[in-house]
């Protein structure tokens, strides 16, 4: 019997956060949540989560929504007959403050590289980091990776969780290749020419996973797979050329490890995030019944296809960034966040998103040494700001005349 672990959940009202809370609710003997943090866009849900779990502290990133959260907490506490409500903190640094507080595990499920400060705070405090916010590792690069002690960062992404599980089958020096699987998204099989008129609604229709807006869009153009390649490179200290991406539409084999003797170990489970979340919170111990398994009495087919780099160049760009190292991955992520927002806002087209990433990398490479690593939180944030400015300039040029900017 493992001892109960104290958890802090950052991004509690998002897709990963809500599923993590479901895991906790069904495993009260294993996990107790000390604090929750969220952006503040769903104050009623945040209040319900806080009172359901009996947390000590609630944090909201947007101070303007703190009063709404307090009002919902008071109303819900009154309805339940509870004598008090949790302490409420507000402001842009609240996630980092909670990540540095007393606990065993911090689940960082914040969306975007804004989660970097919380990742750094968690690692510096010595807590285990259950990492769902891949952008913070991508942006922080080797500076963040080297800050962590061995085993301190435990991946939540299903692909990296799969890799971590498969690595238990042999010694690290016996590994030949990491094989990262991709569903292919809603546009699998289409050529680049067939993607020119893709709409936001079409890009949001993922065939296998239910995710938040940002991850769903990143999955449609395979930017997410590019980020995952960089994450695998950093997490497992594996050269990017030793990571192969293969399309697996069923999303049941989450990744594989190929060993030197020709054996390939695969981790398979239904497309459900509760198992990798539970494993990250309890690592290295498994949580029984974390999610349903397969019905092996039913016929199933699992297929694999090569990735079309022409239609989906995001992975090729990410491999380039991982090979360069330093701040190049941070530029990839920052440019994507700006371009994705522009696509959501209707200012650029679907294909422009990845094109802007590539053009941003080219522009920044002409001005600075992208291979130079970040050396502090402040320097990385400053570089990201420069990358966002460069991306915004390219986006504005496309918005103005519809031509390809460089």
C-alpha cells in the first residue's frame, strides 16, 4: 500500500485538470489535493472542484475573476452547509507560487509556455513534476531539463508516458529508436493542396481525442507532434534523429521503443488520458482501474502509415529545432502560439500557421544564434517575446496582402 500523496493541480478546469480530478476522486486513499489553480474562465466549476476536494487554496491567474470565484465558493459552501471556504489567491504568478508550496506532486496542466514559471518553481522546490504542459519544457530546453534531478519530471502526455513505460523493458544503452505515434488528425490522407481552405470548425474535429482548443488545433496540423518530438528529445536525452514519427489512426498504441536486438515494445490502451495521468501522479506505481481496458473478445485492427512531410511539415520543422537546440524550440512554440491565435481569429489561413513558424525561425536565425541556450527564466521569456514579435510581423504581412512573408 503506497502512502497518500499531496497534489497541486495547475489548470484544474481544463481537459487534463478535470480528468485528473476524476482520478483523485476515485482514489482518495492515494491522493489528496492541497491546491488548485486555473485561469479563472470557469469560476463555478473551479469553486465546485475546490469544495469537492477540500483544498486549502485556490488560485486564479486573472485577478479580475477572483471575486467571481469567491462568490461561487461562498454560494456553494452555503448550499452544502460548509463553515468556510478555501483561501483565494489571484494574479499572473499564482501558479508558480502554488507550485513552490508544500506538496509531493505538482500536475502542471496549464496551457502554453506561460506554464514555464510554474515548472521552474516546482523543480526548484524539489517536488515531483507531473508534466502535461509540454510547452514549458520545450521553451525552457536544456536549462529546465538540467534543473531537474533524475526522475523528477514524469510525463503526462500519453506518448511520453508510453515511452517511459516501454523503457522499463530494457537498459537505456540497449535502446535503438524511439517511435512516436500520431493519430494523423482529421486531415490524414489529404495533400497540402487539399488543405488550403480548411476551416476552424474542421480543424477542431479530432477523430479520436477530446481535448482543449489549443491542443486540438495543434493536433490537426501536427504541430503537437512536433512539440512532442522535442519533448521526447529533452525528456529522454535522445538525439532527434533517433525519434521516428509514425501515423497510427486508432490511437491505441501510444508509442514504442525499439531495442538493439530487434525487439519493439509497445504500450497500448484505449485513447483515454486517465491512465497516464494516474501513472504520473503515482509514479512509479500504477493505479488499479484508472481507466477501462480493451474488450479482447471484439475484433480490432491496428494500422500504421508513414507521415506525409509535405502535407504536414510541422514535424520536420520541430526536428530541425531539436537538432539546433538552445532557444530554437522556444521560437517554434512561441511562433505557433501567435499563429494559432491568428488562425482562430480568422486573420490567417490554416496552412499559414506552420508557414509562419518556419518563416519566424528563418528570420530569427538571421539575427541571433538560436543554438545558444536559455540561462534564466527572464532570458527565455525575453527571447519568447522577441519571437512573438517576429511572428506577429509575419502574420500582419500575410493579413495585409495575402502573400507569403519571409
